[in-house]
C-alpha cells in the first residue's frame, strides 16, 4: 500500500509582527490576489488554507472590495478554506470569554461565506490551554492542530515515564482535566515542513528524501502531512507542477494537493490504538525551558493591563448590564458589542497581546483598546440609565440625592466604593457660565450622610465640594451645557450578592459625633489590624502578616527584587554575573494616608539604587544576533535611584490586603518583581487559567535548564498546605514564578528590554517601558476551614468595580434592592452573563474551579426554567442539574 502525502497550501498570517500592520497588510493583498488567480486558472490546485482566521477576508476586502464575488466563488468551490476562528489568538494571555468570543465571532463571520474547516487551529500559539479539548468539543470540533507545547520523541528515542507531555507520534489524543478528549495533531516538523517544494528534478529528490524521512519519524499512519507555507509565505504558484514531479520521482508514495478535512478523515481511519495521550496544559514543561515563551506574559505589561481593563468592561460590566436592561427595553446592542469585541480581538493575536512585535505594532494596539473600552463604557451607561429609571427610589425623602450601586460580578462582593454625587446644577441658559460657576462655589454645601433603603446610616466619608462644567446629550434635542457642584462619597459595601443592586441616598446630616475606630495601631511600628489580620510594616517596608483564623504568620512579604535582563520580548535572561537587588534591609519611609472606621491606608516609599541599563556590550551582541543564551553582557556600573511608592489598604473585617505600587521607570534592561514568601510546605500550587484553576508543580522537570520557570496567570496564584494558604491576586499582571526553595510567589511588575528577539535584530526601545507605571495587586489568606475558593472569588470580584448611577426620587417597577440572578456554588466561577446572538436566551456561563463535583444553582428572578447550551450557545438536549462535574464548563440559557 502506498503512503499518501497530503500537501496543504497555506500562509501563517501574523497580522502584525516584525513590521507594522500595514506593511503586512499590503503583502496580504498580494497573497490573496495570487491565491484567487491560482484558484481560477489551475484546475489541479485543490485549495488554500486561510490560516484558521476569518479576519483575513475583512483585511483583504477592505482594500479590494471589488473582489468579493471572486472570494465567494473560491469559498463556494472549496478553493479557499476558511474559519473556524476570527483571529489566531494567544490563548493564555486573553480571558476565557475572549477565547470563546473568538469562536463565536469566527462562526458568525464564516457563516456569511460558507462552511468552516472543522479543526481547532493553534499553529503557533505560545503553549496551549488545558481546557482546549472540552472547549473544542463544546464548539463542535473534534480535532486540534498545534505547533508548540509537546516535545515529539521518535521511535528510536527513549520516552521517559515522568515526562507526561511527551508524545511518540505527531498524532495523539489530547485529554482535558474534565476527561474530554479530542484528536491532537502536532506539527512535529513545524507548519513549514512542506514549504517551497522544488519543481526541478535534482532539488526535488534531495528535498523529498529528507522531508519524507522527517515526517515518517513521527507519523503514526501511512498518511503524511506536508504544510506548504510558513509565516507570511507567498503562495507557491507552481505547486501542482511540483506535486506531479514528486509522483514521478517517488512512485512508492502518492502525492496529492489536499486540505485538512480530507487529511483528517483518511488519517483517522488508520489511527493505531497505541497512539499516546497528552493531558491538560501543553507548555513544553519537559524541554530545556528556554523556548516556552512564557515571559511574553511580562513583555510590555501596559498592554496586559489595558487588555484586562477592556475585558472586564465588556464581559463583566457592559454585557450583564445590557442583559438586565433587556428585560425592560427588549433591545440588546449586539452590533455595537460585536464591533467592540472585534476591536479587542484584533489585539489578541500571539505577536500582539504577547508584546513581542516592533514598536509600531504596539503603538497601534492602544487606540484599539481605547476604542473598544469607550464603546463598552457608552453601552454600560445606556443600560444603567434604563435600569435606574425603573428602580423605585420613592422611599427616600425629596431633599435627598439617590444613587444605585450595581454588583455585576458573579460573586458576593465587599469593597470600598467612591461615588460622585451632583448636588446642585445651573444650566447655561440661566446665565453667564463664569458667573454661574461663582454662584455655585459661593453657595453653602451642607454636611451630608449616606442612608440605605431602610434609613440606616452607612459609614461614609464625604469630600469637600467641587464645581465644574458638564453637559447632557438628550436623545430628542440639542446638547444642554451646565455648571454643577459635586461631592465624592467614599463608603464600604459589604457582602453585596452577585448580579444585584442596592439603593442609597445622600442627605443632609443630623450632626452627631463621628464614629471613632481605627485599624492603625500605635505600637512603635506601623501596624494595620482588623478582625481577621494583623499586618506589621517593618522599617524596610516589608510586611509581617498574621492570619488570625489559621494562626499562620507570614514574613518578608512585599520584598522588591530587581534583576538585569539581557533577553528580549519573548524570553527573560539574567546576566551571568550579579545578584538580585532587594529592598530588604534598606530603610523605607512610612506614613498614614487614610484612617477611617472602614478603611485604612499606609504609604511605603522605598528607594533602590539600580543600574541604569545593561553594559554597552549588550547593544553589540544584539546587533550581531548573538543567541540570548550565550550573551556575556552584565549590568552597568552606573546607578540611579528608583523610587517605589506602595499604598497598602486594609478594609474592615477583610482577609485581604490590597496594594497599589507606582514608580517612574528610567532604567533599561531589567525586571522588577514583588516577592511573597509563603513558608508553606507544598509541592504544587494553583493558578487561574482559561476555564480552569490549574494545578502546576513548584519544581521543574529533569530536562529543564532555564534558571527561571515563568508561568501564566490571570487573576491569582495560590499556595496552600493542609492548614493554611495564601492567594496573590492582580490586575493585568500575567506573569509569576514559584521559587521552590521557599515557596515564594514572585509577581512580575515590570520587564524592560530593548529588542524583539526571535529570528533577527529588531530594536524595540519602547519595550523598555520608560515612564510612569501603576500596578494593582493583593494578598488574601485562608485556613483549612475557610475554603481557598472564597479567596479566588474575591480575586475575580476585585477586578470588577461596582457600577454606580445617580438618579432622582421616583417610583419604579423594580425594587430598590434586588438581585437579577442568584448564583450558588462553592467552586463555581461565573464568566459571562449576556444575551445569545439571536436574543432567544439569557446566557450564563461559568466553570468548576475544583477537581471535585460541586452543587450549583443559577436562578433568574423571574423564575424561568434553565436549559443547557454549548459554547456556541446552541440549545442542547441534556437537562440542567445541580451537579457540576469536576472542571466542567457549563453554559445555561433562560428563555427570553
């Protein structure tokens, strides 16, 4: 029986990378022109695989709109193979929902043209998420192709038992933590193993002799895959001639120009029983550790912070509010949300969100983030306006100023919220603007207090008043400018249920003594103490924290570490000479910022002398394209002071300490981390990943050579033993490392490098991240009786601020305090509340954070019966039960 060689023409299309977007874009136009011409003129040309991403069609037709008919013809005839995704994302650095929206939008875009390629396509993703099998199954895909994450070991090489991710073949089963299994296809010889096939006899003999042997080393069947293309590769116009020559030269093989659908069908029929299985995350943990590319999680950290901000706005604020408002208006902003999501997803390809492109690329990303965010903010405000109009505030007195607080997260939430309340307004039509401003400034501002719907006084701090310009944009008339007087209210919201709202009002206070209570203790040192924690600030700015529940004491928390970095945007490399610079032992300035009954804040100012850059040798090594592993450059002997200011916040009765660190970075070629030694005895830790709280080993495999072991996270990382544990949460700080000697959680704040890296010399001075930075993170504690999942939920909720809207005194159909949804489940994490694309269902999605079954219940206030959906939000026959299986991703719907 002949072996069959399937040759698939493609071009892996990074929209932006080592050139600015438009440079790649113009080359895409040429590629697509050539592909369409070839599809029309060469009857033996089977098809061109469009890299799994539909955005290529938009990019092409933006310049060549007249080619829409030709594109449609090529797709209809199967000459152009499209989908199933919108873009090729980096799945670890974007949220769970962003990964799903990429599939949803990809499906919607594909359906405009024709059938999608039935393959989860991840050719160059920098590692692969562990829940891929379950996600693919729930999206109707039963196979996934990928290029990274598994070390292929051939027949004559040893496969070590403890190397769980090693595969003997390029074909394997891939099993997720929930047990879902799909066929995995590894590009063992990369997705360019059939690139530039010779059409001349002698070259073809040499080419195929090598390429066939390489493919056969890893193939488990007689069906061999040859990928005819690579990054930005022009289509090979003489491919059918080259294939005809191959058939003549190697008659024992059958060479065909083909496609993934045909290849997968034929390969599956011969797949042997002994093909191996890989499990969970595929992150090359059994390799030497240099090319896992996990340090992209800390390249250009400002991009990650922006991405987190916009994801939270769209997923956790705008969409839940729009879903709530739909019950009142029967209108849902699908088109506007799709527009915002597309803008955001355009920043999610692996060379974009990873921060590993040239400066021009990342400059262009910021406007996309800004635009997507502004759309989200606008739509949220529209939904809030509809909601507050329908919430009954008539119970407040006519002289009060009502406002509504919404918790749009899927978790019970306690936090201090700041609310701006307008107390007086003078429209421009009433006078000259500056005179109106003066009148408001000179008018008396009462002393205020905050009450809830029951008339209870809520502890709050009300600022002095401020007068400034504002305007309204009515829906039915011209803009209305005005001057207005505002006060800012700071108050603590405690245990507010998920997807709920509560009404409050500002009213003139009956003067009485202020409640005297302080969490700042005068003991000679600065000490913060509430009912749950005692936190002592040492003279060097480090913390000693006692968790009163577990009795565990944690020391040397908040230690700053600075090291040199002579690597690149992809990979951190510490110079061979030199030790980390630590803040411990250096005196810090400590002062009180705020001391109220419900919140206390201390400011820590630390000053470290840091080398200004790497030695000049690094510039020479970069220009000479010296492999980063073999660079000899050290750090400069010229030092400069780096001032690091950290505000520590404790709230009443909280188990959590929050931090805001600010600095002005003027140093180059270095990495800054915050260290949190746990002192806990544990071999593994847990971190927030894509629809999974993943358990990872603290120590590396025997194959690992890299001195560091960077890892990805989104909201938190946790280490615990049988008695206690610590969770370090963050906002947009996606890189951490566990230092196994002390089980220290090292959180990367900033990494500054000067080149892109990879295959040449591409200077990236803006990747040095010079200038002002702010970082937000926190530590939370739990004991054996206090589930760690509660700290995980608080980490998720902390990323989602309360939404607040001032309103008037009026009656309404909604109660002043209520919940839109009720969500219960100890380990159930909610990721989405939205309308389905056809408005037939309210969609609620989440996942089980644990390896145990969980009892959950999601109820809508109007009591509709829920039903099961898949990730594409299609109705499923299974019944909704209260049992959530281990690691299960569940999407349920309520009829609209």
